C-alpha cells in the first residue's frame, strides 16, 4: 500500500510539472471581467487528449 502512495505521489508531481509548462498555451480562452476570471484550456485539453490516445494505442499494441 505504501508503494502505491509513493508511485501516485510521483505521478502527481510529474503531472503538475507538465501542467506548469503546457498549462497556458496560445489558443486557450481566458475571460476577465472585473473581479471574475474564467479559463477554458481548449488547446491544452486537445494536446493532452492526443498524447493519451497515442499512449493508449501503444500500450494496446503490446497487450
């Protein structure tokens, strides 16, 4: 159980670092009105979707 938490912690750190670098790409929509900010990470979501699709395809080929 302890090893699982260590692996999950490392995975969350890696995801956080990746999100920091690709979190605000050109094409993401930001709406700012006074006190209110809304952020739509459309391009970031598309890139993450493509990466996950490729990874699942590669892992599926080895299964």
